[in-house]
């Protein structure tokens, strides 16, 4: 007698688990026998390597465009002025300092800005 109740409870737990998985979205597919089967959508990762790479590339493009627009000497003077500022400005100066990637981008962008 207890075996049937345990089996029934197990089936109810399985139904509840499937229902909670389907709350975040699902896709419906028709199986070979014509039964419609709902499967939960896969959860996407919150961290995207591609997104991070695009952010870094955008930052270097931003730095290169500023350097191409201002020129190398004025750009360096402004970064030096940031180094004398507050802690946040010093952090910005560290990020904005000249590097080979930024210089290469600035050289490529200079004809378009001038």
C-alpha cells in the first residue's frame, strides 16, 4: 500500500520540478509519435566572453580616436594632468596612458579626422 503512495508522491515531485523549470521559458517540439513535448530553454550565462572582448575593443577604439583627434603631445599632457588629480583621476590616467594598440588605432584614424 505504501509503495503506490510513494510512487504517486514521486510523480508529483517530478511534475513540480518540470513545472518550475518551464517557468523561465520553454520550447515546444512535436515528437515522432505526434506528442507535443515542452522542454525548458537553456539558461544563458550572465558572463559573455564575446561581450567582454567587444567592450575592450571599444575602449581601445575610444582611446585611439581621442589620441588621433588631439595629437600625441596634447594627449600625453592631458594624461599627465590626470595623474596629478584625485585617486579616481589617477586611475583614469593609468587606463588612458599611451600604449602600442592605441597608437596604431590613432595612426589609422588620423586621416579620417583631419
